[in-house]
């Protein structure tokens, strides 16, 4: 019996053998009197009710049974070994009250030999056909008194009605195995260490008796004819495969193909840039991350695990600064926020946007058939004059034939014609992204081969589509650090980290001028990049491209940014320590024309507080830490950092005393301020920036029995106040994301 205050081992230990047979016989004689006390319950407050031990399926006798001879110490585990195949006949009669030095030895399932938990794990593996261990179903089962709560965590509710093969659970800290349920309602159980000295017995219990279990935990049915112990599963599942992402402004969807495992996959764990996001069921193949901030570089990892606690290798995918992807997306236009996407069906492929104008909601639908393009290549790209273009790769087969864009005019709310390029795009599929340029949308990516690494962009100009490739070899750089950055001047920079001559990675950028259709030279920093992998992000600033991230360690937390100005690379580290903050809350947010702010939430005695530290890319100076005096008034599962004209803002949902609300904590020149208002959260709520520097919280509404509608609630550019909820009439919703 293991008590709650004593911990089970986290890893099995080797069995220690070599006990002399003569010593075993002497121990039998020495503990004989103790055994007699144990079977009557004397001196053992948790002792179970005695019984005659009839064969499984037979009712218990009503006459007073004879007291069975109960083997304790070595004889108990020896009998369990000889009759029932228990693997540790010489389990030490250890002092489980001091497991660190009490002589307890681990078994091969993560429990202590000779304990009740070790016996039940053996029996479940032997008769129920499951590879039960201390890590079953990806949970740590621990001591016996914890098993009921652990079972609830995997959606197995402990019951008061026994079934053969159940775990008999005692709240005092003991478990046994239900061998059979008799016709009169009595049960036969097998148990070990009920006396604290490795005692083992089969015993029949009647309902209402003092030794009747508190609950029964049904993990699996008994397998008919089973007698072979299921071995401990030591093989990890295969990694999830074919990871794919759909990137939206306020959320990112991750999908994958399932892992496989000989014993079955128990579930998946997903993390973003090292921060755990959640644990998913075995049948899950998608996950929506609702805590993303725009303009960041993220790395998602998905790990499969089995019931024995084995984890697969991580499947990882990097997410750069993509434009708003199709298929149902909130986008910014000069007319106002718009919900855009695909409409129609496979026979009549069309497009549509529901736009919030000054005069109200308007639907702008493409009145003719078009080509939706290939899934995974569709994106909404900001176009000139405040419009938006639906861009995609078109064609069939393994290689797309070309690219196409269809633009919505924000003034007339009319769609233009399809601008289609023939077999022109030469970029590789992996890492390809749409970028907004001064000439028009551009599809940029890597070209060439590993031996001759190059890049190129296919640009939609006024004169038509043009593909411009870099005419020389140029290192692609480290995976996960490669990004195509648009700038306010309309150019594009291909930025990455490349290995230096001494093996240290260095920031590098190669610029492309879409007006001149020319690539510039490779500009490589002379100083290695010191930033850590997690949360490292490329940003576009008025001074030039910047690579920012965390440096140091937990004991000395710092920041650094490398900036490519018109003159040279400048690497500027924060000369003091600071708190990095909650891993899931970290973001580098554009702050003014030349600024970047490292923003996060930090823990305080009164709750999470927002904090930002600004870096001026032009001067290379870091500012002071601006920490809010008030608690962040947003729910952790919906927070997102946004750029506003007033300053960085942490926005999200929160629950007020009167219902659902939205709020933003803004860092203005005067300090932190919180602005919130009542607002129904709706479906897929997204914070959409406005052309004037404000924000709108936009979402769909699906009233019970009523038509779908869309609604936006605007926060002023000054950050002083929220506007009214602007609700549409019955809305024509576009098709949702395909995974």
C-alpha cells in the first residue's frame, strides 16, 4: 500500500536479488504472528475483509469462513509469482514511509515492487490486455489514493458498481484487482501489501462490509482466455507527418497526419516556440492557436504519445510573416474591415467580401466564375490604394501552371478581372509566400537547388506579371529563419541567418526592388546573431529589416536586435536584465516608424501585468521597461498583441460581471491604460487593424434559429474609447478553412 505522501518512482529500477532461501524460511516464522493480526484487521486500520476465496463466479458462502493462511513478506510475492506470474518474487518488504532510504525497489512499470499498485498493474496487463504503467494514457498515476482523480482526467468516471477486471479503489490509499463478480453481488479481489508487508491474498467481499472498496475504475474489459502478461510498451509512436498551417491575423491553424503505434496513440501535445499550448485526443489532427500576434515568426511542434507515456519525435513547422491566408479571413481595407473568402461551389468557384463601410455593411461578390487555386497557396494580399487581392497558384498536377490575383476595389466594392500569369513561377513550394509590394502582390520564394541556392519573385506589375530571379548563388540560410519582408518603401528583403566562416550564424538580407525588377547584393552582418531560437522574429522597421530575440539565460534574461540600416548592420543588446515574461505571451510589436517593442505579461502577486520594452532601430537605443500597475484584463487563451497608433496593445476577451466583454491594455506615451466594453464574443473573433491606426474586434454571430450575421466593434486610433457594435443583417458567409 502506497500512501499519498509517498511518491512512486518516476523510472523503473533494477531488481535486487540474491536472497538466501534459508533467510526466507526464517522470515516466514518471524512474521507469522504479524500475519495473523493482519488477516483479522487488528493493528491495521486499512485491512480488508477476510474470506474463504471461492472460485471465480461462485457466490460467497454465508457460513463463517475459516481464516486462510495469508503469506506475507517474501512468501506473499513468491506465491503471487508462482501462481499468477507476478514478476518480482523477492520484492523487499520495504518501509514505504521513507521511500528514499527505506529499501523500496522499482518494478518495470514505474511502481514499487511488492506494493498494491505494482500488483494491479501486473494484473491489468495480464488479464485486460493493456500495457498499464505509471504513465498510462499519458498521465502520472502516482500513489494509490490518486488513481480515481487520474482516471477522471482521462474521462473514466469511477463507479460504485463493480465489473470483473476493474481496479478496486480505496480512498485511504490502496488498490486491488476485481477478479470476478458473483451472482449475489459479492466480489473476489486479489490484493498485495494490504498489510504493509507485501501480504498477498485472494478474498471475497460482500457489499456493505467494512472492506468494500470506495469506487471501481474500469480501464478495460478482461480479454477472454488471457493469461500472458502484456509487456511494458517501450516503443514510441511515429512522429506526426505532413504538418500544414493556415495563417490568419489572430489565429493560426495547424494540421497533421496521425502518428502510428503498435499499442495505439493516446494523444498529441502541441507547443508554439517552446511554450506548451495543449494536450489533444488521439483522434485530433488539427489545432487552432487563438493566442497569436501578427508579424511574428513562430515554430509549432506536435508530438504523439502512447498509453505507456512514450513520446514520438517532434514534428515541427515554421510560420513566417505570411499575408492573411484564405479561406475565411478578416482583412483591412480603406473602406473598413472585411470578411473575405471563397463562395460558390466546385462547379461555380467565386469570391466575396462582406465589408463594413461608413454607411453600413455591404456584400461585394464576384459575379462570375473564377479559379480558387490550389489549397495551401491561397492568400489575401494588401494591394495598392487600400484594396485587397485574392492571390493563388493555379494549375493541376504536381507543379502549378502559374499564379493569379483578383483585386477588390475598396471604393467601388467591385472585383477586377483575373490577372493570370502562365507557366512563370519558378519558386519552390516550401517557404514560398505572398508579399505586398509597391508595384503589386508578389509571390516570392527559394529557387535553384541545394548546390546552387537562389531566390526569386513573381510580381504583378501594371505591365503584367514578371518573374525576376537572383542571377547568382546565395545561401538560403537556416530553416526557420527565412522570411520575405515587405517594407514601407515598397521593396522586399529576403532575410535569414547563415553560417559564418567560424560556424556562428549571422543575419543576412538580400533586397529586391519590384519597380526596377532588380535584386541587390547580399548584406551579411559581421557580428554573429546572439538570439535564442524561441521567439526570434524578423520585423520591418523604418530603419531597415531587424532580427530581434531573447539572449542570455534564466538567471540573466536580456534582449538583442540586429538592424540592417542603409549604412551597415548594427547589433544592439539590452545592457541590463529584465523579465522575459510568460512564454505564450511574448511578442515583438512594431512601435512607431522606427521602433520595436518587446511585449509580454509578467507574473505579480496581484496577477498578470503587461510590460513592454521599446527598441529604437534608428538610434540603436533600448528604452526602459514599461510595466503596468494594473492586472491584464483579458483571458489568457485569447490574448494577442496588436500595433496601434497609440502604442502596443494587448487585446482579448474577458468575462465581466454582466457578461462577455472585450478589452485592450494600451501602452500610450502617458503609460498603460485599459479600455473595455460589453461585446458578444461570437465565432472566430479577430482584432483587425484599421487604415487610421485603430482596431476593430470582428466576429461572426450565429443566433439560435436565426440567420448568421457579422459584427465589428471599433477602438479609436487614440485608444480612448470603443465605438458601438456594428451588426450586419443576414450575412452571406464565405466557405471556411478546408481542414
